[in-house]
C-alpha cells in the first residue's frame, strides 16, 4: 500500500478552490479534497506585508503521486508562487489507505 500524502494549498476564493479540486479528482490525482473558507493569511510578498482572505484546499493522495500533483497544481494555480505543502501522516486506517489507493491512479 502507498503511503498517504495530504497536499495543502491556498486559493483566492471558493470558486478557484472548487475548480482545482474537481480537476484534481477528474484526473485521478487525488481521492478526496476538502475546502475550508475564511483563512486569513498574512505574508511578505515583494518586500511588502500583505493580508488576504483565502481558501484552504487539502487533498488526499498517494505518496507516489507527489511529483504529478505538485506539477499539476503549479501549472493550473492562479498564483505566481502557490503554496504547495505535503504532509505524510504516520498513522491511518488500513481501510482508508486501501480506498485512497484505489481512487488514485497509483495503485
């Protein structure tokens, strides 16, 4: 069984998040996407402190999909430099892991 990755990115609004989420699912890169509105981000960009309301997208995938999903998000993300972070849980249920592997292209 592949190890699970939780890939996280932020988007400017709910519609962009839904579009990316559906596209990731349609292309078999992820098994599940969760979207959370109302994230308040404070960051430095071009030597300026910025504050924005963003939408957090977390996608569950197989570890072997990392290169493909990172490339896909980079290509289709509306930001010049998107946040793309992957977390690998050390524990998860075997049934969930099996389902996730079947739902992604990397089985």
